[in-house]
C-alpha cells in the first residue's frame, strides 16, 4: 500500500490514493512535541479493507520516529462500524479524561 506523507513544520498529512478519491490522516503540532490527530478518514466504499489501519500504523511509526506524543479525541458518531476508542486502544493509545469530562486518547512514542 503506497502511503504518501506530506510534512510541514506544524502539520503532516498521510494519504492513500484510491479510485478518484483518497483515504487520509492529518496530525498537527499543538505545543513542543505534542501533536493532535485531527482526522482519519476512509471513504465508505473502501472501509473494511485495511486502509484505515495502514494509515494509523504509518502515523504511529512517524510519531515514534520523531519521539512525539499524539492526542486523539475519537468521534464515535463518525459512521464507523465499531467502537473507535477500542480500536485506538488496540494500537497503544491510553484513555484519559479531559477537563470537560470527555475521553481523550494519548499515544506516547515510548509505548
């Protein structure tokens, strides 16, 4: 699977080109070595074929290589067929609580 990575100082995009569309993941720097996982989107037609997993693993490898920390707030209403929090936890994210009481996930490169 060919994943293109577009890096800028404070944002990085991971992209898989598909038929007339793409699967995409975006992260951006919040402060220092802390990054925020804004989006992981696979078009409906291509879900369940491993594109989301491939993007996530690419993002996590990039985070480890740069020794960053990554925060994620999964949107359980985004049309996924499974629990997104559980999915991220399987790949090493740790569940925490934000000050407003909502769950937030954190991935540390040391994990």
